[in-house]
């Protein structure tokens, strides 16, 4: 066996052993390359600093640079390639201007996948029309179905009001800003209310709306008690 191939095999074996030591495993696949990954990286860092859960929780964040169904396809490929045996697979994606059938098709596909293996469960953390709507809810009970440009304008105005400069999609400080200047607990409450008020409707028809709060609630369980108070 060539030396390089042997090293790769050894690395994969060590990686598998590392994964299996973690009791709680989360694999987060993001449509965007930086905005969503940067946001969830904030949770990952806080959990890794928590002495209670840092050795029990695995969080891997994968930027996909793909939309709707392709995000799920990339997640499935990752699970197969890395021989993931257990864990929660979360897909974070936007509606944008993509066809409704593609957007709704992700959840339908997940329902089928979840019947195949109870140890690997797929979840959607969608936003209609974009993740900026989730960010806005940290500052206001916003319910207007506007174009994403209006959401970005709202964030720009709010950030300028807070003397933080303009909102930037790829900013590394976004998680900290939302934690300190916004209200994550209210954001969850507002997002839940919208989903509950639209129960029974297809995700593509809930506009504006977001289920990012479900992933946020899941990750917040592993924060320190003091930090949890901001969310739960």
C-alpha cells in the first residue's frame, strides 16, 4: 500500500474514533459560505468553552455554496463518505427566488430519510425568504413579507442606530452582536408564533417565516446556565 494511501486510511480511522467518543453529534450544512457558518460558529465556540459539554458535544459546520435541495444532497453525500453512524443532520437554507417545489421538497425528502435510520435524523432550518429575517427577529416582531433587500435595509438601519456600522453578510461579529444587542429569546418566541399561526401550510407559503429557531434551541441546551437565559 502506498505511504500516502496508508496515511489517509489512518486519518479516517482516527476521525471515526474521535466522532464515536462524542455522545451528541450535530452536522450543520449551510447554504451560504460565510454568513450562516459564522453565526453557528458562535454556538460551537461557546459550547466548547462549557466544561460540562465540551467533551460530549460534536458540532461540525459545512458551508455548501448550494441552494435548497443541493444542500440536502451535499449533506447525504457527507454522511455516506464519512460513514456517519449517528447524529442530527441540519440543513440551513433560504427560499429566495427558488421554485416552491424545490423548497418544500427538502422536507419531504427528509421525512423519507428519517424512516430509514433512526440513529441519523435530518432536520431543516429554513428561512423564507432569507436568513436575515431570523436576524431581524432579534430586534422586532417583524411580520411583513418583503424582498430580502428590505430585510437588509432594516438591519443596516438598526446596526447604524447601535453605532455598529452597516450590516455585512459575512461579518465575523454577527453572533456576538445578536447576543448582546438583540434578544434571542424574543426572536425564538416571534418565530414560533409565525409557525404556529401557519400550522398545516407548506413552508414555501409561510412568508415571512423561519425555522432556524429550532436549531438554535437545540444548540442552546449545551450552553452554560447563564448563557441559556438569553435563549430558553
